[in-house]
């Protein structure tokens, strides 16, 4: 085992709808389980309401010779055995019935799990845009770290961006990333801006005034990022980037520039607005970057 994971934690969860689209998440979870020597739990949620819709649309009684939930359990059992044999890891399968996002989030609460891995899309993502509706709902509701797996699976990540707004959530996210991926090249990224810059210009502020305010914001951000790196004991090992612009734009551009394979974001939650929108920055990142995203509560 190369990475050190707390011994009290024994498992991670991969949600699968047994479609090829979810195989990226399953394979990513298997590689991490092997790397960290953890048990992998494959969770499949059988949506009986979705199956009822299929039966109504396609007269499934004429061709569905087996009970669908039993077919799903058999396929999950086969995938569990195949992963265990191929990777040499402990794997077990669990099946739930109901709405996928709710059941996945509830299962995550029940388990002493380190991480939940989900795919970007499943088989029933018709009508969703970029990030499937189930994945987005899970990201909103889950109370444990969630990895949105988008790229070909790898045992470890090489280039990681940690987004920061200097909040406690961002500090926790940075600490977790350092602990889980100690060999990665890591960069702390913060986007700063001058509030109401456009209105100040309309009211008569000169370009020199705006540049001075920008410099002040950058200086304050520099002090905060140094304090945060000190707090996570990473001044010598983690790079930093302070850039003028909107957070989502800066993160997206830097991810492309570095060839990042993972962006780590601290989840802000608690209010009805946060729960509904997940956070505008986070949602913009999810919609626009092509790499994996780890959301840390």
C-alpha cells in the first residue's frame, strides 16, 4: 500500500447502474481500493419506477423473460467477482430499490466509508446536460467526499488543483488531498476580484484606482494563501496561483494549462440556496472542466 489511509476507515463505495457509462467510476474506485488496501462496495439502486416506464413504453412483458431486479443482482454479482479477481481486492455488492440519488446518499451515511465514487452519466441520463441529474443530486446530498470520475481510471493522481476561498471547507479539502495523494504535484488556486468594479468605473473611478484596488486584493489574498499553506503544513510542497478573474474561469483555465487530472473543491452547504445550487462556482466547474472532481464536505 503506497498511500496512508486511517485504519478506522475500511471501505469506499462506487455507485453503478451497470451500464458501460458507469464503468469508469467502478474501475477508478477499484484502483483506489487496491492502492489504499480498502474494501470496495459496489452499490446498485434499482429504480422500479423507471422500469415501470420502460414496460409502459415498450410492452416489455412480451420480451422480458426474467425479473429485472434479479437480473441486476446477478450482473452486480458477476461484476463484483470479476473486480475482486482482477485487482486482488475485497469487493462486495449491495442492491437498493428506489430513487438513485436518495438511496446512494442514504447508503453513504450508513457506511463507514472514506469515499463515494460516481460516474458522470448513467444509462438513463436522457435530458441531462453535461453532468447527469443523478450524479449532480448525489454531489449535493452526500455527506462524505464524492469523486466524480470522468477520465480513464488511474491508481494515483499526478496533477491536482485545490480550489480555495480560504474558508474552513477549503482548508479541509486541501488537508484531505495532501493526505490521500502525497505524491501528486499540487497547486492551491485562488481567484480574486474587485467587488463592484464595473459600477465604480461608471461612477468615475479611474483605471489607476481600479489597478490599486486589484493590487490590494492580490496582497490580501497572498497573505491568506500563505497562512493556509502554513495551516496544512504544505508551504514547501504545494504551489500557489493567485489570479484575477471569476473562480470558475480561473480554475478551468488553470486545469487546462497544468493538464490537471483532479480538481478538489470544499463543499459549501447548509442553506437552502446552497443545497439547491450546490454553489455556483462548483457547478460551473462541474459543467466546464473535463477532468475528475473531488467534492469534500
